[in-house]
């Protein structure tokens, strides 16, 4: 029995849900998006890029979240001392991963080389939203992303970034990738922990295993605003729909964490 079969049986089957009717299924898909252990490797996260899309030549505003030096999730730099990612990225099952095991690599298109690795000093997770903040022990010396005050609109063109697989069975690629996606819903779906979710469909690419916590950007006057954090999605990486924690709903919480922690 392979690892995927074990997970799906333990949770009672697979399928996507509308609203908050099946957090159990969403938890399966979110766990898959964090990482899929490869044959002969421990069950610690491995990298994996976006299906389709295109390679990136810079990693402005992006961070690779590592656990004990292994790739775990994607994150975004919202302040030189703070990285935004998904809440579920900081858990192994129901156990919170200690901050001492978490680092981030910044200013590199590769998750495992280049740029600089920064230790996480402390972290915070939001209740009932798939949102988390990592405080760094030194400045990332990067250009932070912008946080919008209002959510995106249905039909908007957006951009997903991450170090996820290029296909379900592909070998991992360490290069950051981007996929263009269209917003199909801004209400009626929830993220893994019950917050409002944005739903997107891929235009030239879809998220896959390893992209959790990554940003969904919308361009306004040529500037990137982060409207979502990847929470869960289609377990086949086939473009049946991706679900993002809505960043504007957590903006006040994010700003308060940065101001008080």
C-alpha cells in the first residue's frame, strides 16, 4: 500500500467540497500539497514545481520554507522580518513543528541553493484561517509584497508561485515557477481551517504537491498584491480547482502580529 492510498483510506475517501461541509477531505488535499514522500526517502517534505506555467528568473518577495533543511512549503515576504505562509505548513499531523526546526531561504529561485537561509525566531498561526506568520531572526533584505485591503474579483487574472511538482509523478524541480490563473469564486468556499477561500482555475498552469503556503498575486498598476495563500486543491494537479485563504480577511491580524510580536 503506498502513502497516498494510506492517507485517503484513513480519512474516508477523496473529493472536493463546497463551503465547509468536508474539512476532512480538504485536510487530505492540503497535506498532499505540502509534500509527498518519494520512494526511499523519509516522510519529511520534498520539493515539488507548478504544473505548466514557466520558470522564474528571480524570487522577489518569495521564500522557501524549510523544515530541518528540507523543503516544506512556499511563503511570501510581507516585511523584512516576516514571512506569510499557510497554517497547516507548520504542523506534522496534529503536532506543531518547533520553531527551532524552521528556516527560510530567500533571494534565490532555488529552494536548496543560493540566496541566504534565515532562522525563524518565532511563529504565529491564526485560528479558523489557514494563515501563519514566521518571524525571522534577521532581516531578509528583500522587497516585501503588498497586502490589499479588499479581495480580488471573479474573472480576475492572478499569478500563483511555488516550488511544487511539474506533474504528479515527476521528479522534483528546485526552480521557482509561476502559473497564471483565473478567479472563479470569492465566496462559497472555505480554506482548510474554515476561513473564506478564493477559488481559481489554471490558465497556463496549476498548483501541485509542494506549493502550499504560496502566494496568489494580482497586478494593480504593475504592482503585485497578495490576495491569497494556497490552502488546498485538486489532488491530481489536473486543474479541477485551487483554494486560497483570503489575505484581505486576515490583513488586520497580520499587521497586528507584525506590530506586537
